[in-house]
C-alpha cells in the first residue's frame, strides 16, 4: 500500500516548520510520530522515512549555506567623500545601475528604505518605511557603506542624470549574505547637502525607568544568546530563527541589580541594571521586559530588545533568547 499524501505531507510540514542547522533526521521522524500515534504499516513507514531522509539532506544544504555565508571585508579606514554629505531619498530599486531611468519606476512595490542622511563623521541616519530619520547601525567611508554586524561592505556610485544627483547603493540583504545572490541597487536622489551630525530625532520613545530593585532568583546567573525572535511564542529550541550573527552574545545577571553585558564588541558593565522581570537602560531610558521560561528542562530568558527601532522609529521590539549556562 502506498503512503497517503496526508502522511507524507505531515512529515514535510514538520520538517519545514522546524528546519535549522542543528535538526537531525531522528528529531524530524520523532516529531511526526509524536503527532500521529496511529500504527503505520511497514511499507508505508518506509516510504515516509525515505521522504524524511530527502528532507534531511535538503536541510543539510541549508545549514551548509549558512556556514558558507558571504563575509565582506569591513575594516576600512574612514576616507572623506564630500559628495555624499546630506540627505538622499529613495526613488527606485533596480537590478543594475543602467536599468534606472528617471521618471520611470522599475520597482512596483513599496520601498523599504525611504531615505539616508550621511554625516561628516562617517555615520548614517536612515528612515525605514517613511519613519523618522534615526541613527542606523551602518557607517560609511569613500565608495562604501559598511555594516560591521552583518559583515557587508556595499559599494555606492554617484552619477549626475538630467541635472539631478543620484546614488546607486548595493543592497546586500539576506539574499546576498546567505543565498549568494548578486545584490540589487537602491537608487537615491540627493535632496540637500546639509550635515546631519547634530540632527535631533523628531520623536523619541522613553519608558518609565524609576523602578525599585526587587530580587529574582530566576534571573540571576550567566546567560548566552541562542536566537533572536519576533515573539516569545515563535521560539523553538531546535530551530535558529536568526541566521546572522547575534550582536548580544551574553548577560551576567548579578546581585543587587548589577548587570554585565557581552556583545560582539566585547564585555562591558554598561548603564543597564535589572530588577524582577525587567532590564532597565538608564542611558536610553527604556525598560525591557524579561521573561524566564523552562523548556524541555532548560531555562531560557526572553529579553525584549529595545533598540533604536523602538526608541526612534516606534517599532515593536523583538526578543533575544538566552539560555542559562550557570
């Protein structure tokens, strides 16, 4: 008897839902058995196993792609380029520089990147989806925009077209980083040559931060980052949702509200303090929710990450997931 499409579909669905670099064939098969306890005849079981084996190899190729991600050289010294100073607004998104024609829009969907402002100190402010300009995580040097965290160096080209100045900026998204695809280009039109070094964000979200210290034995200890997720409910221990490097690598939650933070830049005792169920940033004036949950016998902390996307752009914060190691 041939296996039914529904049985194969269950295996496919579970494998694709839970695919990650660490998943094994055994866990894929066990997930299927745990969710479908009726007896399966040997021939039927063999066919489903074969499907799962094929999925396992497909997942392995995804893991290999993650290991073989593109990593650009990003440690360039700052070299000034007076041409870029000022604000630039996105007007199109094209496959090649020569594809852009002023007045004709190639990209029919909404542009994610709305504008950029380049400062004299090598910093970049960005506006996402028509939000406020805010300091971004990227820097610039002559002919390049550098993202140290994602390890990308995107080249830009500046051209005069019909009396206007345009920048063609390589957009090195996950398609480039993880799928080895050639980057497309954002086309940005220059709107002014002002220096935005002292630009004041139009609206900054500030939380109540004057909470008393309340001890919490669940929070105390050493934690290491294992994932970054949109919601707490979306975390699955056997799956890595975040394919890139995790900027926050660990936390040491110590006595009396003391907190030591470790990032890809090193370890620091920052302006962060903690109290029961919360990590407080006195510098950024944010109070981030922290929830500790035990999953399969392991303690995980879900730490609300209130970055500039929250404070400057009003976006909903996502969560670092940290596993307790001490």
